C-alpha cells in the first residue's frame, strides 16, 4: 500500500484512511453487463466465465487470499468430458466503458455459466466500490473499481487488452475471482446489440420506474424519455437510457435497472431462437459491436454450453444487503471523494452465492453435534453449516440431533458414490482420511443423508486461529 491509501479491517468493515482519489462525477455509461454477455454470447457464441473457488472462511478477510500472478491474456477453455460438454464453470468479465468520461467503467460484471447445474449467475460490482488497484509494475494503491480498466489502458499503451488484464488482476487479487474471457463495449455497442435483437420487452416495477428525463447518448442531441411502471417496449437507445439513469438514485439502484434489461435481453435471445443460430456466422456479422478475447475456435462449444442453460439466470449485486446489514457503506475520503467501503463478510456471502462450488450438486450433508456442551456445540455446528454451504457451495446442508459426546470429529459416508465428497469435506476440516467412515445404507433408503459430519470435542471452525 502507498502511504496515502492504507486500508485496514475493523469489525468486519473495510476501513479507509485518506485515499487520494480523483473527484468529480463520471458520466454514467450504461453497459448492462449481462445484456452484453447474453447478447454478445448470442451473437458471438460467448458463454461465460471460469471456475471461481473463493476458498473463503467465515469471519476471515478477503485479503487473506493469497496474491496470485497476473492472468494470461488468453485463458484455456476447460476440458470437455467424454460426452463433449464442459465440466467446469466458464466465467466472463463484462465491462461497460464510458469513452467520453476518461475510459472509466460504469459497469463491471462477472457472469458464470455452470454446466453441472445448467444455470448462469451474474454478479455486479458497484462502480464506486473501493478496492486495491494492483498495477503490474508498481505498488498497489486504493481507488474505485471503475478506474481499474483505465489504469491498465494507460500503462499498456492504450490497449484494451491491457485494460482488461488490469481488471482481471484486481478481481483475482482482491476477491480471488478468476476470469476466462472478457467482453468490452461502450453504450453505442449496447444500442446496436439491442437493436439487432429487434428490441426488448421490460416489465418495470414501480421502484425502478423513471419520470420524464432529458437524455442524450452523444452529448449533442437530446430527447425526453420516460419509463413508467409496467410493460415497456425498448429499442437500443431507450434500453441504454433506462440502464444509465441515476438522477436522484444511487448507483446501486442503477445496477437493478441494468440487470432487469439483461434478463429481458436473455429472454428475447431464447424466444427468438437466436441462441440456436450459427455462432460463427453471427460473430462475423456483429463482431464490430464488441471487443472480446474469445477465440473463434471456441464459439461453437461455448454456444452449445449456453443453449444447455436454457436461459436460466440468477443475478446478484455486491450493493445488496445481507439480512438487513448493508454491504456497501458510503464514505468520504480526506480528499473529498465519495466512495463505498464494504462489509467483508457480506461480500464473502455474495461471492459464494454467485459462484458456488458445484462438484457435488446432489450431495445432502447432515451435521450432528457430539461436542458435549450444548451451547458451544450448537455454535460450532452452525459455523460448520455456513462454511459448507456458503464457502464450499454444498447445495443441501442441514442439522441433525445432538449425539453422545465423541472426542474426535468424523465424517460418515452412507453411499459409496459420495465417498469423494466425504473425503473432500474431511480435507477442508483438516481431518485425516481415517476419520472418513463407511456406513453404507440400502439403495432404497431415502431418509439417511449422503454424508454426516459428527462434530466431536476436537472440532475447530475452519479458518479460525
């Protein structure tokens, strides 16, 4: 850290002192991340991002994640299975660049398509979120996440690939998110993609509606637009205007508008049969609207993966609270810049929701308390449940009955097909393999959980000192 940009951790919050940030508002450029993703993927065969394994522990700072080397410019697509389909999630970084406002990114999103669950998730990052910027050849410093792309652009001779590499490096070192591919466009590109779809239909809730507003997409010619609640038919110009609006609203509300448009674009892509078309033909027709590092050789398999998701998507935002606790906390630096600090635990939660580990999509895990002390045992089993569900992404975790005191923690396997999952759980808990015990049940037994973790007196919460 530079002396003027120190970030520490107090009480679960990212506490900032005197970060020297640039002042003044940036023009809101709308590049609804996923719209881009899905339209770009529709037209270019772009399917999404790479495996994200946060390795986060409850109560631990994201800064505990080890710093890694800068990502390669071209990331290898995960191997296909014998059936010809991808087996690992694919991650794509989507950046919306305001070329009229200094090349800051007013939209930063990461999307992940998982071939196991056949679902796509989208995670949005608020543009004013304060992060560590990690230049390739100099010391880290703090600034808004929307300055990351421009930082790489300047250092890399105005190359968009260098700008992307900087954002990828910052996401990896700050959040342990790995990126496979990237899509970059400005709002004119988004307009073109929406128009190429033939427009979209958006059902706008009351809280996201917009009164009459004078909007211009070129700083010269303006017209009045309005987005009332209910069904709205939007062309490219109107879709971008809706996603860019933030007068009297926070950037966190604008993210919701962007995600609403993304979902509408995805629905249109599937209903119009665009996903089923030849990806190379579409790419040749529309590649001028986007910048991407996806090789043309990967268009067909990536498009096939996207089709298998059938348009299923869940969107998340780091701007959303968790159980009523804000994730983003407004803060004014000593230099007078308005930024957003963040609650570390909440960010961990949203990362685990957006990028779950899906190696074991059908495993049901039961946690049983054999610690002895009812209160201490209950707190430990609860902590373990959060760890397995949110940090490790196990889909089904529940709690069983209290058992007689057991000195050692064990992992019990009820079905041979889930032995590997049990061994992985033991590894996460630092247990030797001989603590994994086979107690197989008949195939027609639907009541017994697949794996049971019996919390003994030697249990320690993962990641705790």
